[in-house]
C-alpha cells in the first residue's frame, strides 16, 4: 500500500473523532454564551430595580412641587435647582448635615479606638468568662434602640449632655462597639500568633508592635468595620432625634419639617434625600478596596 493511501486512511479514521470533539467544543461554548447572556440579563434587571428609586429621587429633586403633583414624567420638564440652593444656603438645613457628620465621626473614632484592643484581647488571650462576655457584647445588637431611649434621655438630661454631639456618639457606641469587636476579632484571629512572638523577640514593645505591624496587617478588617460603623450611625434616627433638640439635630429630624399643614414640600425632601446618600457613596468609594478584601477574608 502506498504512503498516500495510508495517510488518507488515517485521516478518514480520525475525522469522526475530530468532528465529535469540535461538536462538543461548540456545544460547550454555546452553553457558556447562553449562561453569560442569562447572567447579564438578570444583572441588568437587578440594577434597574435597584437604581430606579435613586433615579426617581433625583428626578423629583430637580422638579418643582407643581410639576411633581400634576405631571408624570421620566425627566424634569422644567429643570430647577431651587431645592438644592435652599438646602445649601439655609443654615437650618445644611447644619443638619454638619451635625450628623460630626457625631458620626466622633462615634467612629471612639468605637474603633475601644474595639481594637478589646478585639485583640478576645483573639489572643483566654480568660475566665471570655466566651460569655463576648456573647454578652453581641446581645446588645439584638435589642432595638428604643429599649435604651428613656434611660439615655434621663441620664444625658441630668448630666447636661442633652442636645450635644457627644451624647449621640456615646449612645451609638452601645451598638457599634460590640459590632466592631465582633468583626475585628475575626480578622485578628486569622493572623498567626507567631507574628506577635517574632515581634517581641525582635525587641518591639506592645504599642509599637500593635501600631506598626499588627494594625497594617488587618487594615482590610478596619476598613470593613468603619464602613459598618458609619452605616449604623448615619441612618439611625430614633436616638439621634430624641437626644437632640436644636444645636445637634441630625438631618433626618430636619427633613420632617417638609411636612406642614399646607402639604409636603416634595422637591426639597427629595433633594435632602439625594444629599443624604452622597456621604455614604463617598465612604464606599474610599474604602472599596478594603471592603472587597474584607468580605473575602473576614467573617462578614
């Protein structure tokens, strides 16, 4: 048999296997393409339903009250920034944002400074009642803020802290410190104890080791913790509204002024809502990398 005849025979015998393999490859590629298309479609539907309320809020904030109540439109027919100008130029409005940011920043600072050494103690040391104490801290998160409303009000009014930023910040610590300890303890426990021992052998004191070595190793956990501290303190309204009157009143309490006997100022209320979302977006933007790593590595 000639060499050309043998080559043709081998090609004919291999062609069915090659054809089947190509068919399988095309089927797998088609299935992957369908799966990707389906996932993109579902993601698009999710984003539409998620972003639609935010878009509608922005849409309302750029309309007048007359247009909001009389005409249904997907975009402003008469674009106006009067509501934003009113909020940013009226001290009774923009001070609400200043007050909210002030006590939120104070609460985040106090909570993280207290939670860092507490979480380190829970993650590195064993002592009598450590698990019971840790569980007791978590039980504070199970109680609604309304439970502590009356005791806080009477206490702060007696000692002269009523209607101050520190009053709201300390009240939020009851919930934020246990949350911070719980999150940070998970990140700290993932760091081997040999790191501590090696640092002590190298001559580091505990403060130097904790600040220069240990904290940079759990910076993703700190970013996640700060994110949750901000979220709770920024959106919590019951304690913030009850423990303040005029000097430290948060923006959430001031927004209730839009409802009067003559009706609701929908445009101003929508503009205030848009400006309330902005600080949260900025926080997420600056800690986005730490949040992504934290959700991947930590217990949250």
